[in-house]
C-alpha cells in the first residue's frame, strides 16, 4: 500500500492529547494502524506531551488518595466495567483493526443502506454528540454533490479511489479537511470506492440537489 495523503499535524496533536471527538478518533486510529509515518508522528506527539507534563508543578494528594485507589483496584471484576473485547478475526485486509472492532468483519459482510443511485451507506454508532461516523460505498463514475463542512471531515479510503480539487486518493490515503474546503469527490476507479467518513458537524451541501439529499446522507 502506497500512502500519499496523511493526517495534518494539528489532527495528530489533538489525537495524542485526547481532545478529538469520538468519530474523528476512530478514523485517525484506523489510518494510524496502516500508516507508519502517521503512527510515528503520533508517538512523537505523545512523547512531547509527556515531556511537557514533567515540567508542570506537582499538586498534593488527599491523605486517603492511595487507600481509595487500592479499593478500586481490589473491586471484584463483576463490579467493574467490562474490558473491551479483542478485535474480531477478519480476513479482509482492507479493514484496519480499529475499524474491524466496530463493524465486526469484512466490507463484503456489510448490510449497506441505499442513499442514491450508485451510493450506499452504513452508519457506525458513536456516542451522541461525538460526531458522525459511517462507511460510504460509491460506484465508479459517481460523485458526491459539492459540499463544505461545518468542522473537520476525515475520509479514509479503504478500497477504490476518488479525485477532487484537493487531489487523488487511493487505499490508505486520508483526506483531512476543514471548514474552508468545498469539494465534490468523484470515483475514478473501475471498482466501487469504499471509504470511512468521520465528521464533527453536519455537512453543508451546495445546490438544490445536494440540499434535497441532505436528509438522506445525514452527514
């Protein structure tokens, strides 16, 4: 896999600091799992954050802080939140492990929902107010209506490819766009383009057709 489009530095710093919304975190984690360059950048950002913490003045703890911490550790397992289940075993190499944990398998097993001719979708649940996360499957030659964003939009290509005013995107590439970008991606691969799309606020479609489709896209 040859990756040409990577995460912005600001996105990497926010991810390392734990300040990204849940939907965006999933997209970042999925890209980082398959991109050595961004994975190294995240590690560097985490190390930088750790070094900064060492320079912060210490704050005294309550006298019973250790006792309360030990009590939580000794709480019976049944009373503690369950540990996350391991990633499902999947033979689909197109699905990064963080995403496989959420969809439970390969892309061919997805129950797609029809949105428009040549466009299908699969919504991935996230915490209310934590953004929107979904898979899109778009047929060759089809385009998403021109739109902008109310905030950050991350699109990770899993299969196929598309092009827009920002460039050409293939498997592994991530489009890290902000509210200043308006585009109309069109699939230029001979097979369907399947991508993971994370947004932190509703998409702003342009034109009458785009606005009519807004309730159906729900992104």
